[in-house]
């Protein structure tokens, strides 16, 4: 396919993306876009981390300049919780907002999507768990991402932590694709190195899973492979040179590419298992992905070896003359050493996961809709095995 | 792949039903359409109701009015913004009153009250009932006034009051009639008893006795008359009188009446003249013979009674579909005030007359009742001291509506 000799995919595919603006100072257009979308009162969703940065003040100024009233809602934790979404809805309604502006990482953007859905559909957020469950569109949503991995600003995904049952609900719907994404690489400079590593790996796993997804398309392939290439060659550099705006730009772009790819091709077992893990133990999502990715490659490889081989080549792994199990081993080793180079050396047992947690984690993970597009359809037992190998 | 996941996968790709991207704006568009539809329907409803409707602000400025309001107050569609509610209420007291009501309605109360308004064009009075409530117009508190035209209702009210008055008057008349009739019965009765007593006296000459007996006879006849009249009127009152139509030769009946009343008239020194159209040929009408005779008898008797000297003429003329009878005298006449009431039951031309002329005052009301039954009309021209001319009409040909009676 890549060299132009193979057949192209002609099965029906759709590609959905929001209007997005990529580039330096994109964040400053917030007021302008809020006005264009008919905003009268903005619910500005953010979190305590962003409040400490200069981004919030800048965005507020942009709203003031456009003469648009706003109210800030910032009580959102990492792995945003269902009750936080409901608090946000209360704030939205009490202040008679008519548009949502989200400034932050994946947690903030996902929470903003949750607030939007509930504010027009008037049902608890758990009602919308699953695929295509949203009846009414949400209010206009503008997203300004401040991390280079989530890509919630372009995706049809929203992940909300079901706090009482301790798992992350995947809400997948074209309804949660934002109206506008203002993608500004400058915002990445407020990330510390650990967050840079975690979110970068998150983007890499997005691209990986989208590329091997059974719903992938020629268009998503383009974005997925380019995302893998960009992350592979720039994440470590950016990790070491956090203020290099070119490197930050490349990571932000790779996150956008990976986002466009996975939003349309969806994901696989890395994410179904990471959602369960993140909800159960409240672990950073990127780190969970980093730990799980090599093990899921191991499980999937034989079902999509052609595609994994192309990924290996994209990662500059020499595969000529090797048989499939050799390539698989090299790919897995490469991913593990990539993790290590970014300071992620832990396994699940380091993260206080115990053998006794595995049945619970697997029971939740097997229900996640991300499994639907994994190249190899898993059964619960498969999930249990992958978790235990990641211990 | 399990079926469930296959379904998920298709939906994620976005090929499932309803899985397209949803945007706020089509939804808004739908809402706008819904609003427009509902506004359209509201306008239709507002313009269909039979009450006038105004939406106006607290200064009386009209913001919307329906078709009925335009019609009732004669306001053109393009001029309502120049007209204030105050232009439709002229009375300053009412203006002040409504101002106070508006204050309370704006605070959330609702009011229903009656008022005399005027139309915008020629200030004709329109009695109305107003129901007034508060609403919102372009974010401002306004008043919605539903105005019901009470013109008809006022008319019915007045008619009802008049009917009540009349019923009371009738009641009063009946009492007066009872008193009158008692008097009318007592007078001949006194005569009968008095002269019967005198008859018992010894040494009466044959002539005296004969004279007393004649007086008793006269009194008896007068009483019988009264009782006959009473029976007739009570039959009319209770609806027992029926009509029987037959071919009646008018000339024959007039001749009969002429012969009948000629002696009475001559006895009083009056001239009785029968008048017939010059054509001379006899005329046949379909009517109730007994009633026709009763009518003419009554009118002739009255004429003789109230005519001290002069001439009494009676007869008929014909017009298109009807025959017009008349009975004319040169008697005392009837005053203008009394003319309208002489055909009403239990009223006689003048109370003062009862002293001078005997009678229970039933004759003309019987006449009127009979003429009504025969689909005719009766009226009278009269002048005090000159005389009276009574007319009544009857249809020439049989009338279905009479037959039913």
C-alpha cells in the first residue's frame, strides 16, 4: 500500500474533524470564535493546574476584548469524575451559559464535553456511556488543548470516571466532536517532563491503535503513521528541551494527527484496559498506556502483522531478513526502551496493582467499546493474561 | 468478532443510523421553525377569537391587536401605533381607574371588570368587559387585555329590565282590574237587589212594578255582559279560543250589524252609516265569522257608548292582500298618551271615564286578541273632542299560519 503497489481500501469510511486552527497564539482567538458561534455567556472550563499558568488570563482577556461575559468552572480532577461533570452542568445552568470554552488537558476537555452533553440532554452522564447514545447536540464547544496527547479537542471521544464504580466510561459519539479546536503549541511549555512523557506516549498509543484498528481507513493511516514518525523522532528531544517551541510544535502536531486518526478509526485493547486501570486506581492515563502498549502489541501482532511491520519500519527498526516473531520481539523491545528513555520504567505491580485486582480490572475492561476495533477481538481471559503479563 | 462489537465498530466509523456529527445549529434551526409555526398558529388563534385582544404597555401604547379589536374599535392595521389605549377610554375617572389596575396587573394580579369604551373613529360608546393579565413583550412587562363587546348583552339586559317592569305593571293592572270589575259587578247587583226589595213594598201600581222589573232586567243584562266578556278574556288568556275559518260574505255581515245597531244608535240620537266600496259587488273572505262579528260588535258598541252626538260610520276598503275595516265616531276621542295602551288588557281609555261610562274595559283587549289570532292588525286615530277612527285589517285569502291556530 505504501509503495503504491497494493490495493487501496474501498470499504465505506467517513472522516469527521472539527474546524481547527493550528499554530502559535491560536489560543488568543478564543473570544473571536466564541462570538462567531453566538456565545453570550461562556462557561470557561479549566482546572487548578491551568489557573497557575498565564494561559487562563490570556484567554479571559480575549473574551473581555470580544465583550463576552464568562464564568469559570475549574473543579476538575485528573481522570474527571461524573459528579464533577454534574457540578459543571449546575454552573452552566445557573449562569445561563450558552457556549463552552475548554482550556486544559484531556481531563478538562472530556469534562467540558460531559457538561455539554448533560446540559442539553438533561440525563445523568452515565446514560451516554457507549457508542452513539447522545440524542441532542450539545452547546457549541471550543477546545484549547494544553497537553500534547489527548487530542480530545478533535476527537469523538469523552472519557469520564464513573467514581462510585471506579472505572472510566468511554462516551463515543460524533456529537462530542468540538465545533472549533484552537491548537497552540505554546501551551505545551507549561507541561513538566513527566507529563510531557505521559501525554506523548498517549499520542503514540493513539496512532498505534488507530493504524492497526479494524476501522482504519486510507485517510486515518496517513495521519497515524505520520504521528508515529513525528513522536518517535521528536518526543525525547522535546522531553529534554522543554522550551524548544519547534519541538513542542512537532509534538502538538503529532498529537493532532494521532487524534484525527483515532477519532475516526477508534482504538483497541490498550485503551480499553487503560480506561479500566485508570478508573480503578486513578493512575495517569499516559503512563497506563505506556505500560500496556508493548503487551498489547504482543497479543495483537499476529492478527495484523503487515501493519505492525510497517509501524516497525516507520520506527526505523531494521526488519529485513527477520521472521515475524523476530520482528514482533524487536518492536516490543523498541517500545519498552522508548518508555525507559522517557523515564517510564514501571510495570503494573510498581503501580500497586495486585494479582487479585486483575479479575475486576478485566471485567470492566472487556465491556469497553474500544475493544470493538482491536485487530484481534479479545475475550475476558485474553485481557486477564495481558494484565498479568504487564505486572 | 462478536455482533455487539461489530455494531459498535460500524457506529464508530459513523455509518450507523443517526451517527452523523450533530451540531447545535440544525437544532436551533428546528427550534426557530417550531417557534415560527407556533407564532403563526398563535396569530391565527388570536385573530379567530370573537373577543378583541390588545397587547399594550403600561403607558397605554398598543403593541399588538387582533382583527376583532381592529373591527370593534375601527382601527386601521397601519395606524394602531398612533393610537393609545387612553384614546379608547374617554372618561377621566375610568382612565384613572384603569391606570391603577395596570399597576396591580404588572405586579402579577389579574383583573376582570366592566367599562364603557369608545371606538377610535367616531367615539361611539362600546360597553365592554375587560380581562387583563400580565405578559412579556421583547423582555418588557406588558399587559394583555381581552375585551368582550357587551353591547348586545347590555341590550338584552335593558330588554329584561323592561320586561320585568311590564310584568310588574301587568300585576298592578290585574289588581286594579279586580277592583274595577268588583265595582262593575256590584253596581248592577245593587240595582237588582235594591229594586227587588222595592218590589216587596205594598201598594205598588202595575206600572211601578213593571218599571222596577225592567230595571232589574237591565242590570241583569249588564252583568251578563260583563260575565261574558270575562269568560271571553279568560279563554283568550288561557289559550282555549280556537279559530275556525270559513268563507264569509262581508256585505252580509255588515248589513246584519247595521240592522242590529241601528235601533241603539237612533235611540241615542246618533246617525249610523254603513260604507262600502263603490264597486258594490259583495266580497268573500276566509276568516272566523263569529270573531269578526264579535270584533265589529265591540267596536260599534264602544262607538255608540262614547259618542254623545253626531255620526257613526263603519265599513271596509280593500288593499292588495287584505281588507281594512273601520269604525268611525264623532265622540269624545282618546288622548295621545292613552292611545298606546287602550288595547292592553284591563285598561280603559281613561280612569276618569269609569265614573261616567260603565264597563269593565275588556272589550278592546278581546278585539285585539281576536285580530291577532286572525293575523290582522288594529290601530286607532283619535283626537280629543273630535272623535276616534278604529281600523283593523284581515287577510283576504286563507293563511296557513291561521289554520294552525
